């Protein structure tokens, strides 16, 4: 346990710190925290024999190399350094969390430690919003007044993060409920679900207070998929409708408690939709200007500037992102960057698929990683949460935990063939 927390503890501390420091969405913070994550990863590689160069890791390394090469051959390689450092740090977070989990018991310890870290972030964001909904650290928000943004500049980015946290809490509750039917359900919840329930409630509350329609919808889809997937394989006699009904009741209560935040947002659909269509058109035009290597990471505003007119300036002048992950990467990284990104994405999915095919226990952690991937990809079609370093690092930590659990049984089988 000591070795596990020695590896996972610093990562979780840095994740909470990155979230507090505006999501590390400033070059100085991004470089500093990337260096810290890489240092922790170097220590993990030194002390953890489980970190080996599997085919999936090789694929991820090749994908990263393609991205770096593309940016090096692009027009402004120096400006891309902070973003490249963030990607390298994400790899370090992934490998460190995967290496911290070699047994089922270690996975439980890391899951609990992550629950505490997630809960702290949720509590801080909630009470800061209640105390002062229009400020961040005492400074007036530039955007999204009256909506929860945590320490980010965008409520939609906060929705991506708290959507992931909500899935994490939901997975914890499902793990507790999986031990039986309706009989004794409240006893099981009282004994083992206090922490995941708190995580779920605070995370869902923060998600609702963001007022992000895309984030809430993506979380609902991913959460429903996680529940259905879990119930399909569960050995318990708990009916499928029980967790669904519980989530609906909690969601309805939180929606009512959020006041006018979500209701007001639902009436703004046409306005926001027109703005997104316009930024997508401009982004596509910018991509066509540098299709192979892109304009360089960190240069989105410069890339779209030549395509802004007097008529479109009021909408586009303050846009720092395409509100679509694919377009964002095409504009900044070009076709080469997207190819490398797809290789990295595939490398993250392969261990989960292999683990689900051969592992009988703790499958929920691997399903959780898959549900989170679905969430960020769905919301990424309408927003840019994965452009924020802290969100990328949190996702890498969750995926790393899933990959570590996926590989844990193989190690156990070698030690105990009779199991």
C-alpha cells in the first residue's frame, strides 16, 4: 500500500493543484506542472517493474512522436512547446497510475484516494460558487457569469470535468450495489457507499450548476451506458430500473435546486448553435490554409484571424477554440497531428478491451474508463474541454487506473495459476 500511494499520491496532489491553478491553462502553469508530472513519472518508471513497453504503449509512443514531428515541421514549433509538454505529462500520468496498480487491493486503495481528491475538488467548486457565483478568486469572470466554472474560464470546461467526476461517483455506487438484490440495499449503501455517494452528489450538483447542455447530455448518455453495461454483466439480482430511477430522482432534485441556471440555458440554444456553426466554418477555412502540419498548437486565434470579417467579428473575436475537438486538432496539428492523436487514443483503448476480454473481477473500473472516453468525445464535438491541461491529466489518470486494473489479473495468474 505504501508503494502504491507513493506513486499515486503525488499525481493526485498535482491534479488537484492543476485544477485550482485555472486548469493549468496558462503557459507558465502548464510547463511547471508538466515538469512535475514528468518527474513523478520518471520515479515511477524507476521503482515500478510493471511499466513495460507493451504493444499499446509502443503505439502511443509512436503517436506522440508523430505529433511532435508534425509540430517540429510546422510554422511555429517554439510556440507549441507548452502543449507538447502537456501531452508528454499526460503520458506520464497514465503510466504512473497504471504502474501503481498491480493487485486488486492496490486498485481499491487508489480508487479510494482518487475519490477523496475528486470530492475535495467538488466541495471547493460548489461552495465557492455559492459564496460568489460571478467571481473566481475574487476576480470577476470574463465569461459565464452566474454559472459554475470552478477555477476554469469556461463553464463548459467545468462540465467536462464534473461529468467525468459524476461517472466516477456512479461507478463507485454501482460497485457497492452489485452485491445483491433489493433486500438489504440500504444497508449496503450505508456501509460502503458513503464516499462514492458524496462524490456523485457533489459532482452532479456542480455539473447542473454549469448549465452546460452538451456536458449534461453527454454525461447522461455515458452514465446510462455505464449502468446498462454494468447491469448486463452483474451477478446481483438488483433490477436495472433501480439505479436508473435513483439517478433520475437525484437529477430531478439537483435540476430543481439549480434554479434558473439550466432553464435559462435551454432557451439559448439557437443563439449558441448559430455561433458554433460560424466558428466551425471559419475553422475549416483555417485548416485548408495549412492542412498537413496545421498552424501549430496554441495558435488557434492567429489561424482564424484572416477569416474574420466585420460581420462575424462580434462572435469570433473572443473565440479561443473551435468548440469541436476534431476541428481544433485539424487547425492546430493538421492531418499529421490528427493521425498521431488517433494513435494515442487507440493506445489508450486497447488495454481496456484486452482486460475486459480476460478479467472477471473489478471490471467496473475498466468500464468506467470507457464511459469517460465516450463522455469526453461526445462533449468534445461541441466544446473544447480536452484543450485544458487539467482535464487531459484527469482523464489520463482515470484511463491509467483502468489500464492498470486490466493488466493486474495477468500478473496474478502468473503468481497463482490455480486461481
